[in-house]
C-alpha cells in the first residue's frame, strides 16, 4: 500500500478559537467518511492550546486530491480565512 500521511498544523487566532474548532469538527467528521481516507485525527498541542494538529492517513495521492476538491474541505478553508496565524502542511510517506 502506498499510504500517504499529512501533518497539518493550524495556529489559531485566540479570538476565533471557538469558530475554528467548530469548523475543524465539521471537516473532520465529513473527511472520515471519504472513501480514500484511512484516518483523520484532530489534536491540540498541550504546550500551545492555539495550535491544532491534524494527523491524516490517505490511501493515495488521488485520495488527497479528491479531498482537496471536496465541498466540506473548501468550506473549511473559507471558514478559517483570516482567522489563523499560521498553517503548515507536510505530506509524508514511510520509508522505513
């Protein structure tokens, strides 16, 4: 299997935390139903509660591409626009 993993780090602006958490919950719930998704987990950094980490596992790059085109993902992107201090996304694969 050629699984790909994504580590997405979203740093929230404090005044928008509740709004963004709601948007995160919505995108997580919808994404978990996608055929190409193996797992999709939301984590909070214990040393910085404004930093959310999304740990994703996908069956393939095609599955990621489908996710990126999905309505629920694009709704999430719009919902967080201007409400975050940072966003970092790394796509990784296991080599050993």
